[in-house]
C-alpha cells in the first residue's frame, strides 16, 4: 500500500499548488480592490465626480474634467478602432489563408505586445510634434492604436466560431457573400465581438502613457478635441507623485473611479457572455 | 415550376484529385432521384455542383454540363445567386439560422430576395410551415429562436425556409442522417409530397430510404456513376455486379 499512498501524494501536491496559484490570482485582485476602496472611498462624492480640480490646499477639488476627458478619448478611440478592427476581422475571416491576412494577424499580435509608452511616443511624434498641439484627438488616436489589434484578433476568433454550415445555408438560399456576412455572420458573432470590444475599452481606459504623451492634461473642462485634455490615469499619476496629502487622497479616489469603471466593463462582458450562452 | 436536371459528362476536381469522373444522369421533374454509394464516393460533391456551392472553395474545377431545363448552369456567365434561389438545398445537419426566430428563418429568403412584405410575407411563411408539416407544432412559438426546436423540427424548418423562395429543384444531402426514426418518417412523407411539384435529388446512405421514396436511383462509386435506373428495378436486378455487391452489403 505505500505505493498507493505515494501516488496519492504525487497527485495531491501538484493539484494543491495549482489551487494555491489560482487563489493567489484572485487575492491579488481583491487586495488591490480592498486597498483602493479603503483609501479612496472617503473622497468620493457627487461633487468630487463633477468638480474641476483646485490648486493645492484649496478644498472642493474634483476630477470632473478628467473623468469627462477619459470618457471622450476612450469613446473616440473606440469609434476609430471598432469599425476598423471589425472590418479587418471580416477580411481575415473571409480570406483566412491570404498573405495579407497572415501579415495582418502577425502585425496585430505584435501590436498587442508593443508597450503603450511606444504607442504614445509614436502618436506624439506623428501628430503632436507636427501640429505643435497636445489634444484629445491625438489621445483618442493613441488609444485607438492600443485597441485595434485587440479588437481585430478577438473579433476574428468570434467570426470563426460561426460554423460553415450556417454560412452554406445562407449561400444556398441565394444570399451573396456580402449579404451572408452582413445578415448572418456579423449578427451571429455580434455578442462575442461586443465582449471583445468591452475588454479592449477597459484596457484602453486605464492607459497612462499614451494619453500623457498625446493629450497631456488640463485643469479646465475640455471644450473641443484640439486642446490639451485631462484624463483619469494622468491625473492619478500627477496627483500620486505629488508631495501634497490632499492630492494624494484625491489620487486614491480617482483610482477607485477608474478601477470601478474597468471592473464594470469586465462584469458587463461576463454578463453578456452568460446571457448569450443561455440563449444558445 | 419543375424542370429536369440533366448532368452531362460531369467531371470535378479538388486541386489535382478528381472527385467525379464523367458522370451523366438525368433527374426528371416531379420525381425523386436518389444518389447512393459509400462515403467519399463523390455523391455529395455531385449534389453540390448542381447549386455550385463548391465554387466557394479554392482549388475546385469542373468540366461538363449541368442543364436545368435547357440552361447550362455551369456556364461562366451563370448568376450563382440567382441559381441558388432556383435550387433549394437541405443539409445533412439541420442548419436554421441561430440568431433568427422560427418565423424569421422562413422569412429570411423572402426578405433576402425582396419577394414578399408585410401581410403577404406572413401568409407565405404560414403556408410554407404548413407545407413542411410544422405549422401546428410551432404556430405558438413563432418568435422563439429556430435553434430551440428539436432536430426533426429544425430540419422541417429548413425545408420550409427553402420552400419559401419557390425553387425549381430540391437538393437534399442525407437530410435524415441526424434524425430519429419518427422524424425521418415525417421528412420522408414530406419528400413524397415535394415531388408532386419539384425535382428532388437526394443523397442517402439508407438504402431502405432510397427504396421507399425514390423513383430513380443512381449508384456512385469512386467518382463514377456505376448505374442508374428505376429504383424498383435497380434494387431487384442490378445490372452491374458492383451495384449488387453494394446493395447486398458485400462490398469491400
């Protein structure tokens, strides 16, 4: 029987190690959330979310402009990246073996791995230096560059899940390729594509370097897309490294807002998947 | 309107591999023609040449003629979209559109080709579901996703969907292969009714099924049409020894 015991131990130990690792992953998230809640929850108030920042020592400062700026730039980025990414994914799905498709897939994979700082520098050199202007537009473009490869790759996966038999049903019914893509393939994959988009948006919302280098920051409300614009990550960064206690306090509050937004996007994506699966 | 389908010296290649060798066969209007033969013999390919579904795949090439009525549909100028409207197809695995309701599945072809709207659309959908012997089972669930029906119901839904755009020819690729005996019986009865108005060509692995529903049977082996003839005759007196061997299960 010692042999059996030894085998039990051998199977138990790796299982326990893996279980611990899984717990570790979860606990990291919860520790971050707990820490941010504990430090940041105190400053959250309606005024904090809607007011402009104030100079050091002046009470009542908020993150309104940074919140709005982040929303604008992320939305702008999504507006640019979603149509592009989905259209590229449709091409990949329709011509899976072409050279262009292989190149596009490779480029997307490389792009997802390029540090966001480099993306920021790229847009900085291309737009900010040439126009001499930090702007929300440049920030949106930088975020679009971050999102596009993620959306392209995830959307292609989702399109490829649409079985050939459904496509053939459509074609055999006399639908053209274009009609098949627009009426069948895209709608059938829509939920999955939406999940990919949400995750890409969540990823982009927290990026600091790309917006810092392209939109800089501002202490005013954004009035148009062509001026320096505040954003949550940059505000957190500036406040957190400042030596002032009230700014540090506000940095925690802003971090909480950002993390909750990203968390909600992820939860929304999960719910989306759950609802979709239930419907079959 | 039903039309004869006449296949003349049809050869088909996937890349260098020849899948069909000089096949000639006539499927008469208002009759069921059954294609039988072992897996991989080319009968499904033959079927998919008739609505040119194989054109979609790289490396496919074809020689010979397929006439629907008088028209050679293998001509380079053939409008494939129009052809597929005229040639309905039922697949081995029921494939209703998963994102559409029962109603919209049947309506999809009508909407696609702009054939009916509003009230007349609803009437057409009902008529097709009745014809496919599905109406009584689904009339209260028209808004439910088509994918929630049972396998047999899904296949009848696919038949209703194909019926809606009034094709001239029905191609069926083992339509009962994934169905239970009761559903199979439903579909077979349906096929018998379809032949009163359409030309039906059906691929089947089930020889009893071929015997039950078809007027003509064609035996395909290694891409060649070994023989074709009236089903009643072929099953009793096969002219070719290979056909006899296949029918009696002595092949290979």
